[in-house]
């Protein structure tokens, strides 16, 4: 049964010609790298070959191999009817009528209520974008870019003006990052094609990055947030230990790539200043070249040509490169604090296969809204709403937030909202107790608990 249908058993209802009926156990058995099935609305699909051609990257769809992918499918695809033509050739059957519609630890009542909320928000027009909002956002980015150049052209390149212009350009880059995020999530235009085209312009020409690199990385984060081996945003190259489980695992296995008990100190020297100017810049270029993504590479080159054409006359080649790195240095701090304050202090764990609502709420929190907070974070202070409805235009998050909160209260799910300062502080100080947990005394305590108190830790056994 590895690649197609099976014979109908006596007493089973007819399925579509040439297609079979399956149990969840059979679906779950097809979750290897080369053999992958998944379920969408009770239909069983063989995605083993299609995963390599998936526009969002093979990893994001492979993360749901052997599982029910109905909720992420609805979340990521604004036009399901369009996608159906790609799914149809992959259809191999459906679940047995006696099988539940969901798998693992998913709560059917929560799933039904969230589905109703999604339909309600669509009927309210909350998935319809306001073009003027995004035009004004693009306009203020271009205005900041022009302002920085005019200041240097008119008043000169003193240290004070250079610092001022670097702040202005870092602001423009950060805001362009939020804008490309909108197009990448297909939340601006009704047609995906136009979102993709403008996305390449914004992330390529305005930021010098790659749309495909961003898509393949970012959608994994949304599909399985804060899940080890599936969310690249928590892949820390062994520089840090995260969550309640990883410090314990590293302690028991005696893994010491870094002095993790001091990670709260060296975090400030590594992550905020180096993520964009070093890791992202190298990784993006390496990815585009290795994958022969010449379209994205061409778009990114237009950014560098424009930048050096504008600033070499002021600073020379070497000075322009230093200026560029300093701008990225400032932008990197902004990006790290905004994106991590809503996720890293939350639950970080191994795969639990929960329903969409509980999975997102356990790994995500909000920062209270205000005009400044909304602008500063690109509306990612509404991180909960964004994760639940990734294709919803961000200017509508404040409208859906009360409905999400009410649904969470109904099912006893924590809906966490922090002040901006509390969010930043939680991210800053969360690393210290995790590092201590890795430490030697904690290591002995956990071994004692495991041996005598029979406390279970996922992935650990003695």
C-alpha cells in the first residue's frame, strides 16, 4: 500500500475508483523522508514526490507527514480551490468512516469551534486587505531611505550625521522587513501571484534578501512553532539551550559546546548584534547560490548596486561597507528583540501533535497594542492572531483579537498579553534559569528525581 490504494474489504463503503480506505495507523506508518502521506479533511494524500516541488519548501509539508494537516492547510492557503488542482493527482483514498477526523492529542471540540471562528472572520471581511494601508507603509519606507541620502548630500558626512542616517536606514530596513512579511504571507493581494511578485521586490530590492529563502524557513516556524527539529527559529547552532527540556537533555548527555550557565550574559554579545549582519547574510547568499536561485539572486543584487551607487560617493567602497554593516547591526537588534519576545519565553518542546489553537497559544504570546507598539513590531505584537490566521492582513488583528480571546476563555486556554517592556525583559532574563538548569547541580538533582521520584522528561530514559 506504499504508494496507492488498497482493496476494499467486505462491508466497507465504496471509495473513489482506484482509491482505498485507510486507518490512522496506516497513515502514520508513512512518515519517513521518502514515503510520506498526510490527511486533509479526511482525504489521504501521498506527497512523497510532491514535497520536493512544494512552493513553501519540502520541509514544511514533510513536518505533517503521517498526520492530519487540515488546519495548517486552511491557515496557509487563502485560495483552497486553486490548490485543489495540485492535490487531486496526489489523492490515494480517504479515512475509514469509523476513524476519527483528527489524530493524536487534538481536541475535536476546539477544532470545530476554531473552524467556526475562521468562517466567521471570513464573513466579516477580516481577510480583505486595505491597499491604502500597505501603500502608506511602503511610502514611509521610501521616504526614510530618501531622507537619509538627502541629509548626507546636503549637510555632509560628519560622525553625528552618519550616526543619524544609520538609525534612519536601520528603521527603513526594519519596516521593510515587516512589509515583506505581509507579502510573503499572501495577505495583501487576493491573487497569490501578485503577492509573490511584490514580495520579491520588497525583500529583494529593498532588503537584499531572498523570497524563497524566507518562505522555506518562515513557514516551518508557523507550521510547528517552538518544536525541536522542525522550527528553524529555535535552531541555535548549540550556542544556547532553550525551553524546559533541552537544558535537561544537554545536562544528562553532558553536552557542553558553550558555558550554558552563562548564556544569559553572552546572549547579548552573540544573538542581537550578529544574527542579521553575519548569520543571515551568509546563509541567504549561500542558499541562493547552492540552489541556483538566480531570480532571487538578481533581485538581491539590485539592492547592493543601488546601495553602493548611493553611498560610495560619500564614504568610498570600504567606508560604505562599514556603514552597511553598522546599519545591519542596528537592524539586527530590532529584529531579534521583536521576534523573540513573543516566542522564546514560551513553551519549547518536542513534537506533541496538538490542535492548531492550543499549539499556537502555548508557543506564542501578545504584546499590548498601541500606535507605537503596532508600528515598532509591524503588528507582530498581535503574534497570537498572526499565528492563528497567517494570511490575515495585519491591520485587522485588533478586530479578531477579542473573538480569539473569548474562544480561549471558553476552552480554558491561556491567552497571554504583556507590556512591551515586560516582553523584552522576559526574553532577556529567560536564558538565565535555563542555563542554570543545564548546570551540574541541576543535573544531579534531575538524575535523582528521575531515579527516585519517577519524573518523566520527554526524550530521556535511564
